[in-house]
């Protein structure tokens, strides 16, 4: 599908000269300023479709379902998954690369294996203790989060220097979409497709560099099966990710809850837990 459509959208954005440099709003050509205005309007429509004030009012979120991992399109892992997310208040002004989310990913029926991302740290927690995640894995998680459209709409929409340009209309996942490209001052760039009917995010595409070989890696995230969550928020029950055209991850949420008052201890290491040697990459 979609590789061709994504590629065409990327070429349209590159043809506009956006990725290689951002002009201050006052120096934009009228055509570019018009595209940014339309791009901002698409993001505002998406935010309203996700719940508007209710979406921005989320303080925590809990998802329970099944997580699948893949290698070369073959299923390599399946687990019951509980994802706990807490949204931290953003300081004003927020520092560059502010990470607003704290997350605990727990796996298994007894939730006896967990990964915690909090306070700019990451730990793999088991009965043996807490093992710090490799720097590269933690950075990859943070970069992925900062480029995720659901995170951008919550935290980054009014960030100084964030540029949003309309790319155009297309067909993705068998539905009409409106496409924008979002770029920040740190040279992150992501192309996002929004349903022309519901205005909800359908898919996004970004590139990152392999830290060892410096090769460009394409990553695609797809959002589907949105459900109305009590509290006035729309959330995708299914999120899947691809790397270089191959599926690597899929999450099917069987239940989604917000604002249940998750305790801070979920995102902290238990007192006295052994700290193990940091993982190798």
C-alpha cells in the first residue's frame, strides 16, 4: 500500500524544501504561510476529534490487552500486556526535549516482568532486580515518543519553532486522508495522515539514523479501531509499527481507561530492589 503512498507524500514535503530548513514565520512566502495555516487547522481538527479538552485533561491512562512482536514478518512473541501511562504537567516554558510521559509496561498474567520509563531513565524489572536499559534503547524510546502524533497533540502543539505544513490529500489504509508534515528545531520530522472523515490519525512515518551504521531507517506507525473511552476521549485500540517495511510490533487493547488516579509508585523502583549491571546494546 502504503509504502508507495507514504513515499509520494514524503517527496511532496521534500519538494517544498521544508526538511532542510525552517524559515521564521515572518519570512515565509504567502504560499508557505497558507500551507502552514492549513496544516495547523488539520491538527486542531484532530485534537478536537480525539476529545479536545478531555484529551488534554488526561492525567493517566491504562491499557490492557495483548502485545505481539515480530521479526522478518514472523511472530516471535505474544504476551498479556498492561500499559500504565502518567502525563506529567509541562513546565512553562518547557525545556527542549521535555519528556512528559512516564510509562510502565508490564507483561504476563501476573505482571511479573516490567519495563519502566520515567525521570529520563529506563529499567527492565524482574524478580532478579532492576537492570538499566542501554542508552541507545532509552534514546530510541524517547525519540519515538517525541515524534508520535498522539504525544505531539498533547504536549508539543504550541512548541516554539514547531512547523506544520499541509502536504495534500491522498488515500491511505483505503480511506481518504489529509496529510501534514511536522518538523521541529531539533530536525525531527514526521509525516502524518489524518482521516478526512473523522479527522483522527491513521498513520505516520518518520526516519531515524542507526546509531552504529548511520543508515537511515524508516519507521511507520498505524492507528486503528478507535474507541470512545469513558471521560470523552477517543483512543486507538490497535497500534502497529513497522521498520523498513516489516512489521515489528502490534498492540491490541481490550480495555482503555483514563484518569483512574494511578499511583506514583507504579513508575518508581521498589525500595531496596537490587540494581543489576546495565544491559549491552
